[in-house]
C-alpha cells in the first residue's frame, strides 16, 4: 500500500509514476476525503478537549455541592457531536482505505512504462541448442519416457494437471533438493509453510481484495474474510511470518527459503504453447524471501537475481534475464527481473523465476517495522522463485534430448537421481 503522506505532498509525481503501469490515475476524490478527514479529526479533538474541561468543571461543582445540570447537559451534547463525527470519520477512513488498497506499487527508477513489449533482455547465458535430428517436444518426451502421465491426471483432476511417475518423480524431487541445498548453503532459513492461509495473509501480500479471483477460496464461510485460500506461492505465506512485528535492527536481514506446491487459477489452455506443464493449476516451487532495511534492498535484489541465475546455470540450461516493464510486473512490486529458460519446441523463452523488490509496499500492509534513527520504520521485502520446476523439467528434456529419445540428466542432479544419469525408455 502507498503512503497517503506521499500522495498528499507529491500527487503529480505519484500520478506520473503510476501512469507507467495503469491507464488512469485520479487523486481528486482521495485528497478531498483526506482533507475532510483531517479537518474533522481536528474538530473531534477540540470537542474531546472541551468535554474534558466540562467534565472537570462538573467535578468541581459537585464537590462544592452545587448544581451541575446545565454543564451535564452540555457534556451530553458534546458527546453526541463526538459520536456523530466518529461515525463520519469511520466512513472517511473506509473510503480512503478502499482507494489506497487498489493502487499498485510505484515503479522503481529504471523501470520502463508499458507492458511486455517494453521488457528488456539484459543477459543471455549459453547458446541456443542445435540438433542433428528432428527434436521432440517435452510432452512427447515425457510421455514416451514415462516421466509424466497426463491422461490419468486429467481423469482424476481435469485439464491443467499432471502426475510425475517413476523417474519423472525422481527428477522432480532431485530439482527440489538441488534448490534447497543451494539456499541452505547460502544462509537461507529453510521453511515449510501452511498451504491454507487466512484473509489477513492475502491482504498483506497484496492478493486481496483486488486479486481474490485469482486464487482458490475454500469457502469454509460465506464471508471471504472468515474463509481460507490455497497459497499461490510461498511468498504469500512468508510475507506474513513477521506480520504486526517490530523486528530488531540487528536481526536484519532475515532470509527464508520456503518450499510448497503452488495453487493458481491461471489454468493451462489448449494453445500449443501451453501444452503439458507450461501452465497449470498446481506446481512445485522453492521461494526465496528477504526482509531487510530500506537502504539494503537494492543490493539484496541483485543477490536474489544472481541466486536464481546460478541455479539455472548449474543445470546448464540456455536462458535469458529480462527487466520487466511497469505493467508486466505484479501489482505489489516496484522492480522485477524474470529469468526465462529456452524451450526448443517453442523457439521461445519461458519464465522460471520472477525476482522482485516490493520495497515497503507489503510490509506497510502487514505492519512489519524495525527501529530506525527516526523511530519505527517499515522494512523492505523481496522475493524470488528459487526455482519453479514445472518449466524446468520441459526445458531439461528438450535441451538435453538425444537422437534415440533418451535425455541426459544435468550433472548437478546426479547425486539425487539414484544412479540415473541418462533417462531412457
């Protein structure tokens, strides 16, 4: 959530920044409600002071056995005025909150306006793989090698699902172990977070109320605020670990690595580019998450980008890193890089890690602070996929396939593969 003080003091600048990612920005109603609220709040404070004075006078008169009926009536009238004004204050608070909560984060310096068309490729690793034979796509390879069962998954779950079987399950687990070992070695605290989260967690992460339709709501209760939802990523849980806390400055940074399945409504489609495992309702991911001081967030953002890149480089996969334009970022983020792995069958790159600096946007919603020179101040929060597997498996089988239909396993995974170095029929 944005700071109302920033909008109040620099409305034109904030508007200019937000127009990089959304089509329309108008603070007229917000600033009018804010001005009315501040004026009304001052009136209420004056009334409370007057009531305190009258209460003191009544006490003196009663002590002297005098008649305080007139002052008592005056105090009751003041109390009615205060109660009426407090109702109006509550209405204004709600109005201001509803406007603020719908606003996205301000894009960081260097982030271009617009959508995907303005994303910038800033790095490329490796070379586009070439084959002396006609290569197969990941669906055909995974099916022929018995790695994935798409048909039976559709039978028990529907479209947008798959079952890892045999060596496919071993490969999936090997990737997760590789990621987790990497993060632990780099000082990240390994966590296994809950899969069912409450409304407060969704709000703090920026998921609610604007993007409630993107997640699976359990509907334990007709009121969404009393129900729970399936986490779309460990990030949604991890931002809430320190919700409503003041973290001692000497405890920062705090670095987490959380594993979980991710549940999302962004289901697969029937387009060729999204066949198989490219997009689905459920996939596995290890997430990196950092809480830090505001002055350190840019350097930790670079650390997260490099961590994600190292993991893909360790697998030997051809990839590129892109700086996203403002409209292509998640609403809560100020700056995002995507690490995108190459899929030969599509002759295109697909994102396997999104690395974002949300600055204080989420901590402001979650009330996560630390003690600074000027008192309590909001920490910064950063997150990154480290990594998601559902597009890595397709990239591995497609980039490392052989003419006989077998697939070479990346060397970094050998110790997790139970002796399997080449996946054969």
